[in-house]
């Protein structure tokens, strides 16, 4: 059952030079799937994410998320849909510096008017799953990048969204923290059946997913599914990236630990 369906989605930006960021892109993400989107710089990954997150709208084509058509919703309905159905994880964490880890995670529930008891219950549950119990009272500038990204994942999960969108979630992390974050997302995906779509340029991060969709010049290029061994999946991801061109000349030296 697709939670996301994109049908012939085209996005054209008008300006001095008309730019076609996406061109008749079609693909689906099934409920409970863990999918990565990859492509060279300028391939349309950010535009795609903005359209799926309902921040931007397609010039033509159809987007259906969890049975809903964003273009048919009012501004208020969209805001509510984003807040309740979608969870977001960003490269630069986007945490509020003046709030503690706990306050950052609980923010979506505060906006939705949940009871204090319910908030406390969810914080206890999520902080133990994400190993954040000991830093709940710290502020973002007092914790590591990996802890900050786990906090951001906690904030994305706390309102139990149907769909999590992650934009380069390992982009600012060292390799160990990157692995921890991807293993965590994989665990969330498997244990809670949460659908996750990750936009990444990192083949190691992508190798944790069930499927990788490659786009080039705003068009569907290829897709591959994971197999039993992450090492071989990683190698197949590298192979497609080398066909894609772009900044992949430095990837062949990477080895999975």
C-alpha cells in the first residue's frame, strides 16, 4: 500500500532562465518502507523533498501522501497535516538553542496541546529508545553532534507520524555517529513500521535502506533493492553512482567497516 505516490511530477521554476528541476518523475514509497533518494548535485533531490514535505507544489503531475492530495488542502489543513503526519530530520539538526533536549523533543506535542502526563510518558519512552535519558536537561551546545541528531530524531518521532523525511541526516556527523543514526532509523523503521525517506549523498548511509532511488536531471534514473549483505548492496550503490556521474570519483576508496 503506497504511503507516497508521485505521478509524472514536474517542477518548473520561472525566472530569467526557466529551470526544470523535476521532469515527469514517478515513483512510490510503500508503507513501512525505508527508502533513500540519491543523485548528483542539482539532480532535483531538494526540490523533490520540498514537494513531498508540502513546502512546495508541483507545476504538473500528482502527489498523494497517505491518501491525501496536498494541492487540495487549505493552508491550515496543510500546516496540520505537516505537523501530525510528517516528521522531519535535517542535516543541521534545527534544534532550538535556548531549549533543553527534553523541551526540543516535546515541542510538537506542546503545539498540539497534549496533556503533561502524555508528554512525560512519550519523553520517557523515546529517550530510553534513543539513549538520551542522561542529557534531557542539557542544551544543544552542551551535547555532541550525534546526540543532537538523536534529539532531532526524537522530536520527529514523538508525535508518531506516518512518514519521516530526512534531509542528509548524517551530513554533519563523523562516521561512527553516522552509523549510529542510520542504525537508529533502521530500528525505528523495523520496530514501529514507520515509513522513512532519506535524501543522502552518502552511499554508506544509503546502504542501510531497503531501496535506493536514483534521480538525474530531475528524472528517474534507476532503483536498486537491498540484499542480504550490506557490503554487496553498498557496492551496487557505488556502481550506479559511477554510472550517474557527478561527484563520485572519491567514493571508490570508501570501505564499510
